[in-house]
C-alpha cells in the first residue's frame, strides 16, 4: 500500500525543482498534488509564483494567482511581495501598482518590500513621478520607508536632473526620522557633479558629515571623480589623502580619476 506524501514534502520537492530552474517539472508535481487530493497551501503558491516570474513565465504566474482566487485563498504577505516583485521583473509596472492598490482595498497591507519593488522599478524606468505616487501611498497607510525606499526615490529624481526636489525630499525624510544611509547621499552627490553643480555637491558633502554619516569608498570615489573632471585636482587629491587617513582603501576608479585629473591639469 503506497503512502501519499503530505503538502510539506511536495513543497520541498517543488522548491527543489524551481531552484534547479526546472519549472516545468515543478508544475507537473503541482498538478499531481491536486489530482491526488493534496491541497496546495500558501507556501506552494509562494514557491511557484516566484519561480514563474523569476524565469520569465509570467503567464503561468498569472494563472496561479487566478487559481488562488478561485480556491478562495487569501494570499499572505510573502506571496503579495513575490507577485509585486514578479510583475516588476516583467516590466509590468502599472499592474504591480494596481496589485498594491487592490491589496489595500481588501484591507491587506503590503509590506515595505512590495512598495520598494515598485518604487525602484519606476525610478529605474525614468518614471520618477510615478515612483513618488507609490511613496505617497506608503505615507497614507503609515508605512515607514526603508533606506532603500529613499535611495530609489532620490536616484529617480537625480537621474532626471531634478536635484532641488531631490534635496528637499532628502531633508524631509531626515526630519521625519526615516532611515537614510550613505547610498542616498552618494546618489545625490553624483547627480550634482554630473550637472556641474560643484557648490551643491560640496554643500551636500558637508551636510552628510553633519548628519553623522561617514562617507565610504563609493562616496569618496564619486567626489574625487567629480572634482578631477572639474579640474580641481588639488581638492580631489586632498580627499584622496583624507580617505586614506580614514583607513579606506581606494579602488581602481579613484586612481583612474586622479590620474586622468593630473594628466589634464
């Protein structure tokens, strides 16, 4: 007499197939589960939906979400995060945003991770205003942004040269006590240098230190490169010395920036 595996064992096998990129075999096992009367649970859907979206099988991912609704199962937060991220991976940003809104209408609060996925995707696509709308939705539901939220928003504005707006947003976030890391400052620093606004870059550099955020190798690299390109090689060299005195090891980008600056000085 054969023993029927439980849902936990099936989930482990499905997860193994997905990790091995054999999503078709994972699907077959999922269908076999159902045919044998083994009801899939939230973990089953988490694994399968993530696998389908990750490996470009969006239609199958969508189908699974529809099956979830037919089974009258409410997706848990993990599955919601995966679904939103999957839509973003597929470039279906408006659908990802709609999914967030639908979840909120059903009184399910998406996690900060889900919001971050959409904000980052909109920002990378050059749709910084849409990214800001998602941020406003976060605020409406009293969700605290993470440092990734802030960095993505600032990157979107900075890439479009909207540095004044980015600077104001940074100040507001700091005033509200949101977590800001050096990545956010570095994104803005790079934006100022790309625009040729050396005064703005220097002011932000000093402000960064006033907020108690120590520059890392990436931040120093951005400044050294910006100053070198602007012909301010002595200031760039001073930053290099400051960086070394702090025990930070310069990377090749720093050396190339300095060499280029000295050559054209």
